[in-house]
C-alpha cells in the first residue's frame, strides 16, 4: 500500500486514513462472524471507530519515532495457541 501511495502521489494522511478504514472494516466484519450483532450495529461501530481514528490521525502523524511502539504479549500467546485449538472459526 505504501508503494501505491508513492507511485500515485497520494499524500500520507489520505493513505493512513485509507489503511485505517480498511483495517477497521475488516476487523469489525470478522467480529460479526464471532459476536451476535447484525450488519446495522457493525456499520454503526465502523462509523464510530473511523471517527475516533480520523480525529487522532494528526497527533499520530506528528509523533516522533521514539514515541511509537507497542507490546502485545497476550496477543502473541493467543496467536501461538490458535493453531492447536479444537475448533477454529477462521482457518489459515
């Protein structure tokens, strides 16, 4: 996606918003398969999340590299356990 942004001269804020929307939409729609809520609730959630994402985008883009980072040890553990689960909704 970064290559396309450079190739087509798409500004960083627009690329970041597009990537964020894509990620939010994918995550929520995967959640629809796991959680008992419907399409309308999913669309409302996408709208709310996208509003928050867009509101914080300028601050995120202005953050120095030293302030950016993450640690998700529980996500790593859950990912490692995923392949040995008895029942899996999403096969990879």
